[in-house]
C-alpha cells in the first residue's frame, strides 16, 4: 500500500531509531536490540582506538625529530670544542717556538776604594786619653728598603726559646752584641769593634740564600729510599716461613687505625694501655691509649720480637751522625722493620693532616702532639737524635712551598713544583688542592711550634724551622707568588699566632704584620687566596686585639 506506515517489525530493526524510542518498546530487551547496542559500542571503540593510534604515531615522530635535533646540536658543540682545542694547541706550539733573548749579564761591581788610614795623634804625657771614635763611611748607611726588609732584631733564643725581651732599636746601623740572626733569613751584621784600626770596604747586603739544593735533593733521596725499603720488606713478608709474614701487615693496620683515632688533649701518654672502658674515656686519655699502642708496636720491632734484617740508618737521615754518649742505638744499623714502621707513622701523620686539618686547622694539634712524642722519645732515636727526617722527607714531597719552592699554579711545571697532585691523568680540583695545602700548613705549625721548655726531652723540630719556612714564603718576589703560598701561610698562622709570639716576641709581631698586611698587598689581581690573609688580620684584631698597622 502506498504511503502506508512501516510495519512494526521494520521499525524495531531500524538502526537509526533513538534510544528513547527503543526504551518505550516492549522488545527493548530482545537479542536484536542487544546486538545493535554492541555493534554501536564496537564502532565507537574502534574510532577511539584509531584516534589514539594517530596521536601516538604523531608523538613518536615528534620525539624522533627532537632526538635528531639534539644529536645534531651535540655534534656541532663537539666540532666547536675540537676547533677550540686545535686552536689552543696551535697557539701553544707558536708560543713554544718563540724564544726571548736573554740579556747580557751585568758587569761585575767594582770594589769600593779603601778608606784612608786615620792619622793617630800623639798626646803629651799626663793627658787623659779619649776613647777612639768609630767612624762609619757614608756607604754603610742602609737604604730604607733594606731597613724595612730587616724588620726587628730577633729575640735572643736559648734552646729554641726566647730568653729576654727585645730592646728598642737604636739609630746605629749595627745591632748590639747580644742580638742574634735577623728575621726572614737575613744575616745580622756583626757588632762594631771598640777600636777601628783599618776600615774595610763595605759590601752590599745580599738577599737571603734559597734552600740548599743538596738538602732538598737529600730529602727526595730519603723518600726514594723509604719506597725501596717498603718494596723489599713487602717482598720478604710474602716468602713462606718469613717471620714478617702477617705481622708486618698487622702492625701497619694497627698504626693507621690508632693515628686515625687521635682527637685531642695534652699529656695523654701517661695513661695505661688496655683500659677496660675506653669508649667512655675523655679525648686526652683516648689519645694516650693510641700513642702507647703505637709505641709498644715500635718497641716490639726494636727488641727483635719480630725479627727483621738490619739496615743502615744513615740512608734515612739528612746529615751524617757520629755515635753519641748515652745513646741507646749507636750502631750503624737498626732493624729494618722499625724504620719501616716509623715510615708508616710519618705517612699516617701526613694523611691525618690532609684529611682532618684541611677543614678544621685546630684538629692538627693532637696530631702534632703525637708526632712530638714519637720523635722526641729516646727509645726511638739513633745516635742521640730523632728520625724526624723521615717525616720531613714526606713533607718535602707533599708541600714543597714550606721548603722555599715556588711555582705558577696555572702551568704544568709550576704545579709539579708546588706539590699539586694528580688523580690519574688529570690534576685534582683547585678546592681539593687548597684543602690539602691548608691541612699540611696547619700540621707543620703544630709540629714546629711545640714548647719543650718544661720537658726533659729535646725538641726534634725546634721553632726556628717554622721561622725559616715562614720567611721562605713571605720573602717571595711579587711575580713568583701563588695561591698555594697564601693558603699555606694562612693556616700556619691561624690558631698558632700566640705560640709564634711567645717564641719570638716583637720579631714575630713584625713578621705577622709583613705576612698579613704587606705580603697580600703585593699579590697579583687574580690571587683569590690573598684576601684570606687580610681577613685573618681583621679576625686577629677583633678576637685577640692584635693590630697590624
């Protein structure tokens, strides 16, 4: 029939009918209705899935494009860096190819003409004879720069300690008879004689001599001999049946652990070993336990409880020695194990200075006390003198600036000269180097500024060595200074200034002024560590009342 309404079955099977219509029909829960709903859900799911796949593929393309861009940028940076390196290498080769002609040496100075012989007047009998006047030629008048360099005359020292306060300086160019050597290595002029018979030509004042190459080379030789000793004893300890097998390694570990546990305190070496409640002891007692433990190990090696071959001790000291009266060991040899263990002690002391005193200079003092106890003990001396040269040989290699060495810390050769260490093929960072040097500077002061005035023992390293190291740094020319010197000098002073003043009095005050005021002022503009010396001067002014004007 035309234009008739559709059948009810056709209406139910139509996919375009709305949900509200199907809800009204009775056949809404039929299988056909559910199939239609499932087909619609599957179609929607497929549409969403296809859209998600398109978005994912687009994201992957963008990520790949970004990776390609990043890789290209890295390659460009690498090429630029290689170009810069090639340019620097080329510039370095050009600089190495250049040579600067050395100037001709100046002509030798002409000797000053001899002064005419004074005419002696004959006095009549009975006249009172006047004391002869000492005439000084004009050439003897010191220049202002020389007077400034000489500072004050040092306080008279007896056995490394000041015996009397210094007298005020006079206008005379020559100091009084009791004045010892002038500070900073300058030789003090001899006192004037009462009667001048024939004046001699006056020679120009010379600069302080640099450290003796023989002495410095000797320290390096000692360091190499210690390496050889360690290598030989290690090889012997590995031989089956050797008495050193096992014992040598045990001693080494016990000494290292004991030195690592030093914390602070004085007079601790009188405490008994093996205290039952060591963890509750104060620091000074704990340090005494560790010191006594190390001393007992050293005595075992000396008494032959662990046999070892004898070795010539003169190989490990700076200067030859003769047998001394009353010395426990006057023979030419001592047990090799003992020398090896002293070397282990020295190595542990250096390591503790570097690891502990770099950040906290006060931590160097208990280690310095331990070093003084070990090297001043008569049981561990050879021919009446200590074996501290073993420790100094290691100090010479670790911190050469304390022995007068200088170098530019921006160059390869300069870094080698001042003890800048390498970590594999590369140099350690500047911060690590400064921490090492700071610890070694504080440790050197803690060893060389020990007061033995109330002790029956002999100071193994008297304060004059501190003065020499101090002067070797402060007297450096302005064009030869380095940040390493400023760092070492600061920690040599910080916390030790009062001991320095106690030993040398006014001379120490003048030296501190030169180190904390004048020395950093002549530093180059790029010397970042020089400002720490000026800052230390302000700290001492506010905390200790020391004014350096």
